[in-house]
C-alpha cells in the first residue's frame, strides 16, 4: 500500500528561510517518523520563495520583443519580458497563451512564472522558478536523508486541466528506464520508460492541492524505489528528438 | 491521508467476463471493506479484454494510406491500418512515431493500441481501447457504488517517459473546474481547472505499475471528491481550441 501524507502547518515561507529546517519541523509537528520507503515532495512555490525568486513587475522594462508578444497574447508586457528572460525559446504565442521552453528545458505556460499565492500584498510581484531545482532536491536529499521531488503544476497539449510534474529530483530515478524488460507473456514491454518523478509529483498533488489550501509538501510512503538517482532534467525530451515519441 | 491499495489476485481477464464481478471478488479477496471516500481505478487492458477488443493482425488488410504511413513510421502496416480505423486524425507520423487522435478524442501514440501483456501466444494480436470507456465507468459506478476511473498509460510531448491518464470516469468530476476560486491572498487562482481524473489515474499507477506486474486495478482511498460527476471526455481539449492553453 502507498500512502500520501500532507505536511501541514508550514507557514508562509520567506526569502532566506532554511527549507530543510522547515521541512524537518513539519515532519516533527505532524508526528511522522520517517521510514526508508518515504519520498518527500516539495512544491515549487516554497522553494522559489525561500530563494527569494520574487520580481517586482515595476522594475521590469519590456523590450521590443516582449511588447510584440504581449500584444499577441494580451498579457502584461513586463510579465512577457520575464518569460523571455527565463526561457531559451518561445514555443507558442496566441491570445491568452504563451508557452516557452524554460532555460531548465521544461516546456511550460509563462515559463512557469507564478502570480497567485505568492503572499499578501504582492499584486505587482511575480515568482520565478527556483534557480536549479535539481540541485535543491539534491541538497534536501542530503540533509533529510530521503528521496526528494520538487513539483510544479503543469498544463498539457491536447488535454484540459493541470496535473503536476517534477522539476527537481534526487535519490530516485526521475525517469525510470525499463527498456529491455520482458512482460508476463515473454514479449518485450512496449512501455519502457516511466516518468516516475512526474508520477510521484502528481500523486502528491492530491494531498497538496493546487496551492489554495496552503499545503506545500507531502510525504509519499510505501513506493519501493529501484534504480540510481537521476535528476528531473532527464524528464525533458531533448529538443533535437521528436515532439512526441 | 490518501491511500493507494493494489487489487491483487485478478487473473487473466477473458472476453465476456463480468468486470463488476471480477472487481467485487478482488475487493473481497483483498479483505477491503469499501468506504464512501474510495475511488476505484481500473486499467484499460482488462476493460478491453473483457470486451474482447482483440484483433488478429492477419485479418487486417492495410490500405494505401496505411502502407504509406507504415513506410514513414517503419511500423507494421496492419497495425497502422488499425490505428487509422480507430482514429479521427493522424497528428504526427515520423520514424517510429505515429500519434493519432483516437475517435474518443484522446491524442495517443498508436491510437492507444496495445501489443504487450495481452495474453500468452498472442504475438499476432493487438488490443484496441474499450468501445466507450466513459460508459463502462458509468456502468461500474452503478454496479459497485463508488467513483470509477478507467486509466491508460500515456506518452507526452516534450517530456520523456509515460504517466497515466483517465479515458473513462464516473462518480467524480474528471475535470474539476475551480474557475473563480480565490487564493489565500485574495487573488483569483491562476490554476483553475484540475485534471482530477488524470491525477487519480497517475497516482494509482504507482500501485498497478505499467502492466508487467499484473495488478490491473487499485483503490484510492481518502480523497474527498467534490463536484458533480463528469466523464473523461471532458479532459479532451476540443480540437478547435488551441493546442495548449
């Protein structure tokens, strides 16, 4: 059996806060004794907040390309400038939609930049993704001695609604490669690579919700991790490969 | 806390089998007394098998379009003909990749047609998706008196590895629409539609695995369903809308 346990009672995270301390405190307060089959899932927002990844929109001066894309997408040109600053490529820009390939490789609406639930009185602020979520996951993994996923919510082509994905991972294979395994009938498995990091991030979002509930982390207990630690960067399809394989 | 409980001991499902009986038997054998906060997740393969959705490839005569696409994709032309028969549109055809919009609306590799884990000695058979998985979910929901998701594994554009999605749902909102909700800081939530069916399907796949393990169903316990029943068809982005919003 697998359990998903919300880590409640984590207050508003501030720039400079020590996330490992905060998470250790939450585990204690929730009365959780960690086990070898625990995986910690931390939502992107508290990582970004601890890193002080806020940008005051009034400080952003949009350039020509941002103004052009803001006109197409009907978005705030300062936000569009931040998207450009955070991205290696714009994938799609149509009214109300701006999809970018974030410099980390993830293809996301608005390059993963948040404007909701980033703290009271922050109407003119945006919150960027963490600087290096795989490195943050690796650091938390070392400090807390358990596998760690950093999750974010995520829209998809062709499907309605958001799910979650892993943008950081350590202590487990974010992409679980089973190529060569044989199925029960002796055939080579058709499904050969499991997006384990995304799957665990998505499972945990049943407990953390999409932000309004204020539960920014969860423990997933009972999944037997096999395989070497691989970062969430492995979940990014190389842009020289096909869109969809 | 949320629990994901594998339903073990379900043998090979045969065409004509009564799935409600099989699932009721599995719940009994696993000693599970169902609760009002249980959701049953059933993998597509046993629904398709119960419906006898096998096709012998030797019975398929590929037409010109199938032969042309088989040449491009380097796939078996008979399989390509089945994909064409099952689809309303071909989205992408390049070497080793054939993405189609299934007649149910889901955009999937090979229109969701399986060739692994479909039973011993079935090297020349393929297994199509269920005829109407939302109807099957509705029927199981009535017979078993709990919300039901029918799940399938699913590759994604721009990301490596598979996750799961819901292709059938009843008794819960497969797309949970929270438009208009306010976040903790009084701002309207940016994330407004939750792909709840896909999220539950993905969480359950931690227990069911990707098929090789032979666990074709799981119970997800402890998630408070709110909102009216809406089918998995709601998760399909209408093709007149943008690719990605």
